[in-house]
């Protein structure tokens, strides 16, 4: 499958799609397709799959392939799709990235190599890692600077990788203080920084946009809400963006601090998008009190997810 041609640079709201399971914890690919349709209808400029917020760490390699194939076939070029191909091993990450490109991914997202709480590699090995993966593909690479990896990636290092590595052009920054790091990266990397983005469910979105972020990777439950912030800012309406951010911040905060990657599934199940909001063990289900609190806040905002399937 050829990678669909989309205008670059990629900008906007690219939420992470949850991986949909049935009540037994098995893949529900029909539910996955409905999830994707909702996310596109809710205004997502693009979609990311197989990320940490997709519970990628609980999937087998075969399940990763099945989810990737089902999503890319179903999207069928409607929006760009980012496939997360993170792996500690350089060869494995390169092969995952080749397979994502062959399946139609618009770009791949990768964390620096890490394993567990203590296994890290030195800076020169991080550079070599991204050089090797870049040489294996022709689509852009997004480096994910996430607290999960526990790896210090300075703005200077990221800019150096961007300058010397052909396909490293996008950066998802999530390690605080994000806004300062975004501004520094843009200043250091210049035109090589094609996509300075943030993540973390949009919890610092307004400050990050003010620092120069051109994209955001949030949870998948309410792209329409995130769009009200992003669109207002992109149109120059900073006061309108601030008001929209203030309106949606309680829900963003509840996702970021309370329900995590279960948030999108809970909202999608409540709205009839999917049949089950199952998270895969050993991750524990959200407590009833938290679930009720999430839905109480969401209902005050009337997001599309609660009425898409009605």
C-alpha cells in the first residue's frame, strides 16, 4: 500500500487512538474501525496508533500488525496516520518502521532506546539509533520525548539529530517545562524542525502553542474540544483560544490525572461508539467513582463522542 500524499508540514490535532478490546480483553477490530470513524468525524487532522496511550506495551507483535492493517485500510487515505514503532533494538525498530511505511503510514513516532528503569544508552548511541532507522525508510520520523523513556534529550541534542538525520523532522515534547524546550528547539533547529508538537493530553497546550507548537497529540475522546483551542489560536484569536482552553481544561486535567488512557474508551462506550471500555490486564479498570466524575465533567461540555452513535 503506497503512503497517501498529504501536504507537509503536518499540523493540527493528531490524537492517539485507543486500542479497542472486547470484554474478554481480545482485539475488537470492528470497534477499532468505529473508533477511527468517530475520531475523524470529530475533527482529527490525523491519528496516531500503537502509542503508549494505545496500550502498545500489552500487544503482541501479531496484534500490532492486525491493528495497524485494520486502521490503515479503514482510514484509506482520509487523514494522515502516525504509527508508533518504538523498540529498544535498532534493527527491530527499523523493521517495524519499514512495515509501517509499506502499510501506508504517513510517519512514524519513536522514543529513544530504553528498557526498564535503568537500561539506557549514551548520547552517541541515540544519534546512531535514529540515523539507522532513518536510513531504512523515506517517511518522516517523530521523536517522542516522553517521561516514560527516562532519557534526557536536550533541545541541543534534538536539534543536532534533526540537522544530520534526513527523516527526523517532527518532535513530540512531553518532558516539562515543555514550552521552554519547544521554543529552544525551534530556535536551534530552524527549518529542520518541521513539526514542533506537544502531548500529555494537551495539559499545557495553550503555553505550548504560544511557544511555537504547530501540532498536538492528545487523547482520542474529544478531538472536537481540542480543535476549538487549536483552531482559535491558529486563526490569531488568542483570547478565544484561552477561553476555549479554560472551558475544556477540567476534562483535560481529569484525563491527565485521573483516568489516563482509559478516558477515551470510557467516553466512547458511554456514547455507543464501542461496546467495551476494557483495558488489558495487568492495567486495572478505572474505579466507579472516577468514571462517574469523568462523565459528569464531559456531559457539561457536550462532546461529540457522547452523541456520535445516537
